[in-house]
């Protein structure tokens, strides 16, 4: 999508601090981190959000979480981390391209928010 921030980041039109990339996902450090590790994992296919995803998108959503687990191992935060997908503006989604937040490196309280 030509006006999507994350599509532009994936295409290299907007700089980012790349953490991981494969054929399906692109991961980069969040520019406003909420934890010592705050990485965004984004499918290369534009999907507006979780609520717009279809059954055909299940594999790519799973690949986002597998990438998050890989990054967590690399960052040595396997003792506790969180993956989060905000769905809609009421939950804090501000970029409408499905993405998974990987948060860790400090104690994470529950409930969040």
C-alpha cells in the first residue's frame, strides 16, 4: 500500500533499525520503546489488522510470532516477554498494517494498560 508507513519501511523508503528479516516478515526496533526490548514484527504482505485477517493469513500471523520467539532468544529475554497485537484505535493501534509488538527485558505487569 503506497500510503502505509510500515509498507514504506519494508520497502526501505523510510529508515528503520532492522532486527530480523525473512521472506515473510520484517522486524525492527520501535522508535518509542516501552521496554528495553520493543520490536515490531510486521508481515511483508499488507494486512490492515487482525480483524481484517482471513484464514489465508493464519500462516503469516504465525510466522510473526515465530520471528518474535527467535528475536527473544537472540536478545536473551526468554525468561519473560510479551507479544501484543493492538486491534483498532480503541486498543492503541495507530498504524493500520498488522504488526506484533515484542516487549521484554524488564518485569511486565498484569493486567496491562
